[in-house]
């Protein structure tokens, strides 16, 4: 019997060494969770045996239980590196249309050749669908789908309005010649802004300001160096091109404009020769605010010509410039034209019993009867942790503790080996008695 007891101790010590060695081997494995060997004593006796004198029958490995404590967070330069701070698992599937979900804490994700977000083993990361404002339309795992980064460009938007804030010099004199936008001697000041047509092509729109009388200025507009008409404008350059008129009070505040709405005529195909919408018109907004004195724009003060604000509402064609992932898992694509678009929200799941999950390698697990069903949700809600982008969760292995456990397991193995050796010597002694 002593042979069997010592042998069970050897097996247990060997199991402890194996588990400790595995923990040490994976100390740098992202998302790895250390294991702990749990032993129980073996005791067996019949109904007629004397329980007070019964000796145990050795030791048995009851479980190799993984410990799902939080690992340390290491920050990286890759926005697709993800770490969960708190409870939860990422969900991956081996194929786009597969329902065979795996669960992992390892967030080393990247893009494959089809711009899907995948891990190092090719598993597709699942995300919940979102609305245009970024809110989730569903948090059911059955509605989650592989997350794909779009390859299409951000859509352009044509310019409808240009906002201008400026000061016109009160001391400027009236030009001696009729306005000609090609001759700087025929106007006092000019400023330009880049506008966009319906196809996202850029054009330069220039505004010319001509002082026509004290406290009165004429304004003309040109796109790509071609004058465009301002319908209803009270002034013209003598060649059939109308311009607007701005008047100011004696204190330099804005008085009025004519026409009330300064809007260009349709730009037409002569300017927009690339097939863009020829009916495009541009409103010039001087940010008029009639709520009180000294608030209206533009102004006419005794200072130099100054444009303090010149903005337009169009957008060029956008190219994908980056991916932003919020702490709540919202994935948003940003484009070179300044726009952004929500794509999906990364799905997280939790289990009633994490230690009941079945290990499958690659720092991944499968659902089991013991673990309970996967409960899906959003990062940062309920019991789910938050997601850190450009970060990875390191293994939760404490190397110092593992080395101490390794020494302890080695001592146990040596002690059980010695017990086995002593039992052998006793048997040899008994066999040699004559």
C-alpha cells in the first residue's frame, strides 16, 4: 500500500510541476490565464473496516483550475490592439458565416486581406450593429457579425454656404477705374476660400471688395477666376455681371446689404466642367446679428483689411485615415475630409462560471455546461469591463510566485521519491530475512 501512496504523491507532484512550468512558459503570452492545481486526499474504507485505524490512500488531482484575475495592461501603438479592463471576453468565429464562437481575452487584432478584423489565428472579431448616431441597435449575440473596416471613401458634400467675418478699411479711397477682377488697381481688397462641388473637386472662390462711396462697398464673386453673377445685385462691372452692395454706419457698424440674400447664380457647366451638379449656388453669409450694436459683421473700422473667419460647409472626398475605438467598444472610422462614421460596437460576453470554460488553445475558450451560457453586452455597461484601444492585457502570471511553487513542487517530488525508496528498502529487508 505504501508503494501506491508514494506513487500517487509522485503523480501529484509531477502534475504540480507541469502546471507551474506551463504558467512560467506562458508568462509573455497575451491574454493567458494562469492555472492552479487543486488536490484532494484519497480515502476508501469498507463498512466493516475500522475507520479509526484506516490510513489514507494517497492524493488525487481534483482540478487544474484557471485563475481569471486581471492581467496588467501594456500600451502599444496599434489601435487594433485591445485590452479588457474588468470582466468580459471578446467573441471570435473561424469563418464569416460561422456560429461556432470562441472567447478570448487576447486582443492582438489586425486586418486580413478583406479588411476584416481578425486575431493571430484568423478568427473574426464580432461586433454589434449600430445606428448612425453610434447607439447600439441590438446587443444580442445572434445579431453580432464580423467587424469589417470599409474600404470606400468618405462621401463628398458640395458647398452651399460660405461664412465670412471681416473688417473693411474705412480709410480706403474709391478706385479710379471700372472694376476688372484681373486688374488689382480696380478693387481695394480680395480674399479667397476653397469650395467643393458635388463630386468633391475643389475650386477657388474669390471675393472682391470695391469702395464705391463713403461707407459703401461693392462686392463681386468669382469661381476659378470666372466672375459669377449675384442675381438682384444693384451694381455691375459694366459687362453684365451683377455684384452685391454693403453699407455701413458712421460708427463702422454694418448697416445693410443688397440683395438681402447674397447668393450666386448657378455655377453652370462652364465652371463645373467635370460633370458635377451645375445648379450649385453659393450663399455668402456675413453672420448678421441684429440683436444689438457692435455685433454685426462685417465692420468698417479705421484699420487694415482683416478676415477673422472664412469657413465653408463642403467636404472633399475622404480617404480612410484611422480607426478610433472608444472605451465602450464603439468602432469609428475617420476620414481625411474631417468626417467620421460609426461602424459597430465590439461585442463582449460573460459567464456565470469562468472556470467552467473549456480551453482550446490560442488563449481561447469554449462555452460548456459547467460555464453556463454566454451573456452578451456592451463594454462599460452592467458588469462588463471597459475596452482599452492600443493596449494589450498581459498574462496574469506572477513569475516570483511561480518560481517558489516550482521549488515547492520539486521538494514534494523528492520527498515522495524518498518515501518510495524507503518502502522499497523495507521490502528488500523483509525478503532477505531467513
